[in-house]
C-alpha cells in the first residue's frame, strides 16, 4: 500500500534500529479513512477464505481489525490483556511477552466468541518478534476454530516474528514490509 508507506515516512518516528513509533496513524491516533482503506485491502486479500470471524489482540489492532470485519460483514472479537471482575473464568488464556511494552501479560479470549465452526482471520498492527501473535494463534488452535490466515499492517522483516508464523504454515499477509530502520530511516522491503 503506497499510501501507507508514504504516511509512515511522513509520520513515523524511528526510535532505534529496532523500534518504529507509529502513534500518529496507528497506535495512539487513528486515521479513519486510512484505517478503512487498510480494512478493505485485508478484506480483499482474504475474500475467498470463507472468514466467519476476525480476531485481534487489544488494543492497537482493534481499529484495523474492526475495519476489516466491517468490510467482510463478520463479527470482530478481541483478546483482552487484562482480567476484569466480569471475565469469563473459562476463557482461553496464554501468557505472552510484549516487545514494545517490555512486560509479560496474559491474553484472554472467551470461549463464547469463538468455536469449532469458525474460520478466523487474525489482524494485527505490527509484527516484530511475534510473541503476542503466537500466543493468540495458540488460543485459536485450542478453540478448535480454523485459522485461515493473518494480516498485519506493518511487518518488521528484520525481526523473526513473521517468519516464525509462516514457518508454521500460516498464511501471513502484510500491507507494508520494513527491511530495516538503520541510520534513523525507514527502509522498505521489495
């Protein structure tokens, strides 16, 4: 997506050779028009997959996952990172480290919102090391649902996350692939 690449160049902030801050368009502030374009792109790429449900992990993936679910006319379910007093005691849980937050959290998805009959599309904002993604994939697999694929807005090719997902035989589609963040600049792959 050329428009997304341009916005990343204009509004992304390279913090180090490992960290790209996309708060202005994805992780803190959301551009609804760009977000809907991303949702349409994912919906188009997975149009023939028979998707019955879109899933994501709170919170940065929700906007793009919502746009995708809206385009596909299917429900969106997001895995929670915090247990509440009303949390499903029988929820599917997985403990995952967060690369950007530097902490370990539990992600939880209620069994009520995913079943063996579902064909799931997992949408996320950025894949770096892939720990949260692998955690949610384990939850999807334990639910018995079929994972049709994963869509990520930004793939950091220089980190192992996307490769480890593809190595599992999972279809992973990226809207933008970043080769490196060397010299304080975004270098796109392809």
